[in-house]
C-alpha cells in the first residue's frame, strides 16, 4: 500500500511567527474576553477568564468580560468588539465551535483555528494523527458500550484509562486495574459522550507549554495519591510542581521537541499545552494537546512562563499579540508613526 503520509515535515514545522513587540494598548481596540460558557469546565474557565481580564486591564487594554451564552454573536456585533481573547475550556469553547462563530464574524481571536481546535479536543482522532506521524502515544480504542470497553481492555492489557473522548481537566477519567471495574468507569465517562479506552502508562507526569513559536520549560508534577485528576489540579495544596523539571539537558530537549511536534501535527497555533508521561524506561508518550489551557493560580502555563522569565501579564499580552499578523503590525506601527 502506498504510504499516505507524504512530506511529513510540513506537519511538524513551526507555527507562523507573530510580532514579538507588544503594541500600544489602544491599538488592540475593544477586546472581548470570553469565559464561563456551558461546559463541564465552566468553573475553571471563569477563574481563567477573570485572571486574563484583570491582566489586560492592568496593561491598559480596553477589555471586557463576556460570559458566553446563546446570545454571544449578537453581543459581539452590538458592542462592536475588535478582537476576542478566548478563555473558554471544554465543549463549545475549545472544540472549534466558538472559533467558527468568531471567524464568520470576521474578528481575530487568540489560539488555534477551527480545525486544530476540533481535532485536539477529540482525543481519539488526535491520537490517530499522532500515530500516523510517528509521535508516540499510548495504544487505545473507542468503546460504544461496556462490552467494547472490555474487549479493548483485554486486548491492550491492564491497567487502562477509561475517559471521555472530548473532555478536559481530567473530568470523567478513571484508572482501571481489573476487569470488574470497567462498567462503573465506563458509565462515569459515558456521561460526557464517546469513551476512549487507553493503555495506562505508569510513570512521571510532564507538561510542556507553548507560546507562539517558543517552547517553555517543562513541568513535572507529583500528586499525593492516585493521578493528576481534577482535585489534584485545581483544589489540592499538596500537589508538587517542579519547574524547570529535574531532567538532564538532553531529556529536556527531547520532551520539548516531542511536545512541539505534537502541537504542530494537530495544526495548533498561538499557545497551548501538551501533556506527556515518561515511562519507567525513560521514554516520553504524548497523552493529549490542550489548545486553551487553564490560567488559574494552579495552572501550568504561567508556571512555565515564570521559569522562562515571563510574568503572567507578559504571557497574556503575548497571547493577545498573536491576533495581529505581521502585515497588520506594520500597518499599525506606520499609522502611529504618522500620527
């Protein structure tokens, strides 16, 4: 059979380079910060959005918080926004739905586009792309019912992870070590839609954040028990974050390169975070790519940025700056110079 993966390098090249220098705050116009929404990650999105909104306001940007509902399009039009900072997590925010709406309205927005957002949110299809491009990711299968989950589990071997195909923040995720626990885990995940059954790799959790074409220092996370679930991510004060991660220079380059390749393979741009695990033999595996990571007090993007010498405010402004192309940047600078 003919190899369908041709010119592989074009799928792992760097995203478009954006202007690095921030503009005068007024040059961004009126900015809508979208947060909240109707997904299961609403509470986290509200926290992320408020932090982003305050950072923009502190920098003098004309920013306004918008809690997303069915009247979003009308509000964006009526209030004459110039661009959009998306701080939504989960469905209807991170899956290409809102991106498509904003694109139809002709407004520039932060983060990945429609296709990349939809692909990254669908863990199963994202993993198929990564498999095709030889990016290591744990073996998996999609289960429509508990019987299929059982068949997949027996085929790939325990322990396994049973989780929703399209959810974030570890919502609906269960580590399953024996066949008797599959039904409960499946039912928990199925509340959120299709279910993925994935080989569980015991090892160390690593997270790599990406800002434009810059790969930030990796973070190693240690939890007090179980795994890096919702409670460990957002509620526990005992979760330990090691940043920069205690890796050799060679391994740090390896994990950053792998994360960046996965990010680019899905067509992601602007900013994001890649979640990985390192097995006991030292090999890294990509678990998923997040196109709109959290920006809360416990979040990893600000943590990685701080290790690279960037403040939270600088990160937020860099993300906002990504909504302006180089041509637009040059035009605005020219207009300012003539004023």
